[in-house]
C-alpha cells in the first residue's frame, strides 16, 4: 500500500499553514510535503511535525522570485551565487526537519537563452548541490514539469530527468515522478514508471485535467496505485492535488482505491 503524504501547500487550505499539520494527522496521514518552508522557522515546523507524529517527506529549495514568475534558479544565467545560497538554506531546514529529500526546481530560463546554455548551468549547479547534499545525508530530487502548467520550464520529460540523474549519480540526486505531469506531457504512466523506478525517489499524484484528487479525471487510479505496489516502490507518494471542494470531504478516494 502506498505511503501517502499530504501536500500542505495544496491541501487543508481551510486553515492557516501551521494548523494544516494537525489537520493532516487527524485525516490519517503519516507524512507531509509542501512547496516552501521559508516563511516559518524550522523550529516552528518541527514542533508541528513532532506534535502530530508526522514525517517530513519533501520540500523545495528556494525558487527565486516566485511571485514574479520564477520557478527555480538552477538553469538561469548569472544566478549561481543565489542558487548556492538557496541550497545551503534548504539543507539547513532539511537537517532541522529531519527531511532526507529536497526538490530542486529546474527553472524557466529567460527568453532567448540557448538551450545548451541553460542545460550546462543546470548540470553544473545540480552537480554542486548534489555534493553538498551527499555530505549532509540528503538527496536532491528533480522533477519534469509539463509546459501547459509551467510554460518554458527547462525540464519536461521523464527521459530527460533520468538522463540528468544518471549523469550526476544516483547517490546524489533522484527522479521525482509526478503522475499528473507525466500524463499531461507524455502519458504511458505505468510503463514509464516501470522503466525508471530504480531512479525514482519520490512520487506525486493528482488527476488530469484539473489537478484535483484521484478519481475526478481521466487516470485509471486503481491500476496505477496497484502497479506502484507491484513494482515494489517503497517511498512516499505525495498528494500534490488541489481538492475540488473541502479537503476532508474529498478524501473518499483513499477508500475507493484501497489506500
């Protein structure tokens, strides 16, 4: 049975962020993930985790100017120093939260940036980040994201992500397999998961097309979730979806699909 982690950036928005840990635990979740912790002290978040017996499964490195449309700095020219400071900050939070996995968003390179330039920067930055993470007992996750939701994002397909992981080394980085993004961009979800599973360190789920909870769209979740088990995946499955209505009222999909 998949180990489900509630995504607190998308779920339980009925209450303030720090209260979502309690709400997730009451709803039966044992793990949580979210986009960014940096508006709160690590001590505040750790206290909420401990009070509710929750594991911090994943969070993201600083993304640059999120409000201004930036989605990571790893492939952006001239931002290497900022990227490195972000890595250090993320690893400090990871140590405080006992989190073993941190997501590095590839970013949206400025218009006119040659792909080879962005790719070279991305590889160099990830290699450096991977060394820092390895020394800290943390692994970096990279995630292909579809161009419908995030136009211009540097990393798009599971095959691209796999090539990057293999080039830098699985002891340093791993593939974040988002079922929603995979379905929008490529489809063939379970065959891709089967082929890439040795590289996968985290899975996230949401239905297509609206990114709501499983069972609200086109994906055959009974098969997909069962296949994760059959393939022997042991990591967390992050529920990175936008509830179609009230979060708790929408959790019936877990019983429907046996998770």
